[in-house]
C-alpha cells in the first residue's frame, strides 16, 4: 500500500504533494513497477481531497513517465519508473537541502555550526529509517 504524508496547511499544493509522494514511494520500493495505484476516487476519499486534485497529480505523473494507463485495469507504475523516480527524488531532496543551507549560511551561522546541526538531525532520524 502507498504511504502518504499530505499536509493541507503546507505552502506546497496538495497536487504537488501527491506527485512527490508517489515519486518517493516508487523510489523507495514501496510501489513496484507494474503495481496498480488507487483510483482517483479511492485516493481522493482516502486523503479527503477532491478527485480532480488526484486526477491532476496522476496526469502529471503520467506525463513524467512514472505512471501508465492500462485499459480495463487502471493506472500502474511504468516500466522505467524506478530509475526515473530515484533520480527525481535525489533532485528534489538536493534542492531542499540547498535552500536550507542557503538560509542557514545567509543567517550568519558558521559552516561548522551548520554541519553540526545537520549531523544532529541525521542522528535523530535513526539512520534515515524514521519517517517525519
């Protein structure tokens, strides 16, 4: 089953959060190539979001090559999705880290302090296994 961590109060749109979560689920192996994903209505109900929001996210994922339509079956994870999603996940995470580093450094924190904060945060997340 797909794992979602959607935040309605986030400045990131619900649609973009769904896109990111599908990418992260595929990249981490939570969704395998060929796996069927929930229907638009099913996921909309599960996340309590409008089905059009889910449909828009699925269309973007299809455009990216992550999902493909199988007539009579629904949407499934595309054959090339794993590598694509791992690359996209790395790109998205790297961008967020760059933004955080820019903010930390522009605030006047010395590089050693930034490094210490990053190491403390990594240690607090059980070697990357805990989900925030």
